[in-house]
């Protein structure tokens, strides 16, 4: 997707996702929650956002 | 008499652990959880659907302050995947607990114990509290503990199969030979008696998902499982009578009218 946001925190905000409920990977590396505001994103970055769902 | 279950300093009030998958909706999940009396729930780690954003989240219904969240690595067939999901789970959650699954086969969902051992060793080194979902092989159980597992979770039967404790003899051997970590039956429990049997063998806890969620009345079944686990544990600690081939009368012969 395209985003005008330059950081992970910005991206989550744009998507309306609560940072406290998810985990984020950028280019297959987990980003620490404390780093969301500072972690920069550039073109071509592969971002994954996961959360907890029902499971056994 | 204190009979608390504890893993790496984390105390658990209940010996019944409950999965959160396969329920009709979040409300049913929460009600079943409440009825079960459990304070531990497993959850899966999955992509947030950014296109179809449901307004509700599982954690809206399950308070992480009240319940210990035990994320799993369900759906992982390789060590790499399991590590990836575990690391994400730790970042998304509130503890180092991980129910580690490295699955070997789609039909049986049996664990790939070789991959499981590798992943256990790596995650334990990274400070995770690793609870591996394994089979009923006492040798693998031993190796998992040596690799740093904080508990061993042998399956009773395939996930969701409802077949109960297929090999109580192996589970008993695991209980006799593995000391120092809890043995928690995970998978296969179909009804209350299965859970009681697991606890009577001496297991420290039982994890149940499908057995409750798939029941006709999940909330009633959750309550049944609660009592089954309590009863089984009490019976185990009470010390059962031995099994005998022949009868021993319960009433005295003395005073009989002859």
C-alpha cells in the first residue's frame, strides 16, 4: 500500500490501529513498540502488523 | 493446603487452561472462559485485516489484567516460522510465555518434534518461557526439558479429535520421569471424564479448546471441565485404591446371622 507516513507510529495511526494491541515487523524484523515513533519507513519496505486472535 | 501451579514464578489459579478459538463469537468466548474458572487463555497471532477492520478485538472481551495470555505458534510448520511468530507474540503481548507449536503434518497436526526441539532451544536462550506442544514420547519430553522448556505439553489425542487420553501409559511414564517442570495435557480432550483422567494420572493442568468450544453448549461444557479438573486433581492427591481382580467386601462378616 501507499502511505504518506514516514514512521511505524504514523502508519498505525493512519490505519487506525491501536499500537498497544499489535506487533509490527518491518522487512522480517520485529520492531519494538518503544521504537514505533522513531522507526522510519521507506519505499519498498515490507510491513506486517499482527494481533492476537482466537486460537487453541 | 496449597496446591498452586507455578511456572517460572508465574502463579496460576486454575489447572484448566482454555483456548479461545472456534467459538461462535467473542461474547460466547468470554462467557465460556468465565464458566471455566480458568485464568489462562491461549491466543493465536495473525495479521490485522486492514481492509475489513472489525471494530472489536478479542482483547476487548478478555482482560489481559485478569487472564494470562498464552500466545501460540499455531500454523507454523518450520522452525523459522515458529521463531518469527513467537517473537512477534512477545512484542504484542505482556509476557515471555509462548505455547510453542511446530507442526509436522496437516492431517494429524502432530508436532514435528525435531523442529520443536530446535525452536525450544533457541527461544529458551532468548528468554522465552517455552511451553512446547509435543507428543507422548517420554524421550522427547526429556530432551525438551534439557533444551530449556518450562513445561511439557503432551497431546492426549490429535487437536480437536475429542479422543481423550489415547496413551495414558506414556503420559504416566512422562510424569514419573520428568521432574521439575509441569506436565500439561494439550489437545484431544473431548469431554469432562477425559480431563479428569488426565488429572488423575497426575498431570499438572489440562488445556482444552475444541472440547469446550465445539460442544453443543460450550458454556455448560466449560463448567463441566472446571469441575472435572478439580475432581481429577483432588482424586489424584487423595490417593486412589489399587485395582484388584477379585472382590474385598466392604461390610464386615462379624455379626452376620448364620
